[in-house]
């Protein structure tokens, strides 16, 4: 077991802003006692204060400070204004002014714990540990039954390197609330760091005696014995744990380590499966167990995938320089649809030296869902440098040039890539359809029509191409009978899709079939409120043509 110090106190992590929010949310935290009558002057002051709170919450610090000063000018005893003002001043690095304002709030309401907590946080952020300790000592006098304040004070003394006072506070906690895991474990780690092993063991024995059915303390004692190579005593502790709770996670971790040292490979494997979360286990053994358990079923079994994926994430934290973990994480994130995380993972793998084709393919597929054309152009070029004979990367590059309206580069890369496609109809279809779009944008209608026709030869039911091709022909007033056939096929398939229906109607319009065009548009008239400007203009043109 890792005996490095792990501070068990946590409340000091909250920031000064979170403390200061209480005054606004609780209305003024009433600086004054409730009166039978509420004067207009008081109303005006409180209204001004609430305006200040609003500006503060909106992030308008300057405006808020002006308003707080106005409140104070109207009522110099308005404690909440000093309190909120202090947090803003501190955020603006006006440190002494923040301290003065906070102290003023405390002087007006000395029993207000929140005010004192804010001042302590200011001192903590400034690493003024002695001043912070003094404030916490006063807080404890006001509220001696709140354990968190003792914990925070102990941590302040710890940061001040005042270990005697820190231990005094901890002893006070133990006397007041009795033996607890948090206190004893902190002292255990404290003494272990200083190689005072007898005192450390005393703390663990105290917990074992107080909680005889709690196996994790026995596990800690066992590992202390392991450290001292007292293997017989260590195994004795482990056996006791097995008798009390055979499935206890601590015994699984400890026995994994024990049998590994003893070179008992069978038992090492047995307990390693249960102890995967042990950060001290070596990486290669964890990977071996992971694939032994889930390797053959992870693709078909959803529950196995979830377990496999969670363990992968644990491995990634424990082993941040293992590129294979991040390659697998990328695949997992793509499977659950978390594409930003997939990109983050595969970028990490690449930074660690991964250059596999699948890695770049996954990167570009994930990015394609995130509307990142500039990144995709850069990464597609990198992939082409590594794999110049792979057509897929030219497709990604060409498509993103289209998105950027750089049609010359789009054409160049799509033409290069399409020549590399071998026996892959879906990929060829993608190249053809995008070449059709590119040439259309370049007003090269002969090549545009050629590639759209090639697309439809491969897949006559590519409805997007059928729609776009028909619409482009209608704009050019070319091959309108062909456009009508294609557009009708799409509209029949998707009779409620406004874009597809509009294309069909507009082709009919260009053919002079105005009444038919109107009937087609009326099939979607119920959705007119959501029509685009183009659809509205088309419909108006059709109606005018009939009249």
C-alpha cells in the first residue's frame, strides 16, 4: 500500500466566490434585526444592494463595486455590502482593500460565520497561514460542534508547517468525536512519512480494535509487515481478512501483491482480476488481465465493453505515456458517440508516437462529426504524408476544402484520391458525389454531370445526389425531363421533406407545369412557417405564374 501522505481534509478547496454567494442568495443576510416597519430609505438601500448583487453575478465587477459603495454611503453599517465587496476586490488583486472590507463586515456582524470564512479564504489564497489559523480559531469558538472547521484549521497548520498545533487540533477532534477513520488514517500517514512506524502501527491497531469487522485496517497492517519483510505476520493478517470478508477489495489488492512477491503465479492471477484498481500493480500485468477477461467479448457484449472501457480509463490515468491505451480509448469513445473525447484520446496517442493507419482514420472520422475543417485539413495532410497511397485521406481533405469553399484544392485532391480506389464501391461513390459538387461550384457543368451520373450508376438510390443533381439542372434549365424524373423519385420517398419537395416543385415550374408545382408545394404547406427564404420565393413564383 502506498503510505505517502494523502491529506483527508477537503473543504479548503472551495473558492472565495462560493463563500460570498450566501449574502445575495439569502437577501442581505439581514444586517439589521427585523423591524415592525420597513422605511422607504431601507427599501432603497436594499434595492441598491440587490442591484449590486445582480451586476456581480453577471460578471460586471466595476458596476457592482460602484453600487456596493453607494450602499455603504447610504448605510455605513451594511455588513453584507462589505462582505460582497471584499470578494470582488480580491478578484481584482486589491488584496489589502479586500482584507479591510472583509474585516469591516466581521466587525459589524462578529457572529456571522460566512464573513469569517471569507476572510480565512483570502488569507489562505495569500498563503498567510498564521492569519488564517487565527480566523479559524475564532470560528471554532463560535461553532465548536462543526467538525469541518477543525479539519480546515488542521490543514492550515499543516500548510504553515506547524505540526505541533496541527496534531493538537487533531487530538481535540478525536477527544470530541471519538476514534474515527479519517483522524487515525491521517495520523497513520503522518507518522509513516516520518518513519515513526511504532506510532503509525498504533493508529492502525486502534482502528482494528474499534472496528473489528472492518477488514481494510487489517490489510494496512499486513502491508506494513510486507514492507518490513515480515511475510508470516502479513499472511496471518490476510487470512483473518479472508475469514471475515473473503470478497473485501482490500484483501484482493493485498493478496495480489503478496502472491506476486511470493512468485505464486496462479494466485497472483486469481486476485489480480479482483484488484484491478490497485495503482501499484504493474501496467503489463493489468493489460494481460484486461484482455484475458474481456478481449474476446468486448465487441459483442455491451456489459463487457462498459467494464473494459472503464478499466481502460483507469489505465490511462495511471499510465499516461502508454500510446496503446489511448488508441483503444479513442475507439471506445467513438463507440459511445463521445467524439470530442475520441479526438482528445487519439491526439494523445499520436503525441506518444502512434502512426498506425487506423489511428489517423479514427482521428478524421471523429473530427468529421465536430465541424472542424481547419483541423481536418491539417491532419488529413499529415495522414497523406504517412500513407500517400490511401484514398480515404484524400477524400477527407477534399471534402473539407469544399467546406472551406476552396474548390480548386478540393478538385485536385479528390481527383488524386479517386484514382487510388480499388474495389470499394461506397468509397468510390463518395468520391464521385463530391467531385460532382466540386465541379458544379467551379461551373464545369460537363464534369459535374459526369460525376453525378457515375454516382448514380453505382447507387441509383443516393437520394441526396438525386435531389442536388435535379436542382442544379433546374437552375441551369438543362435536361429538365431528367431532372423531373430524379426529383420525383426523391419527393415520393420523402414526401414531407420541404427541401426535397421544393426541388421537385421547382423542376416542374421550370418545365412550365405550374399547377402541378403548386400541388406539390401544397403537400408541405402546413410547414410553411418554417420554410427557408428560398422555398418562400419559389412558392411565390409558382403562384404568380398561375395567376
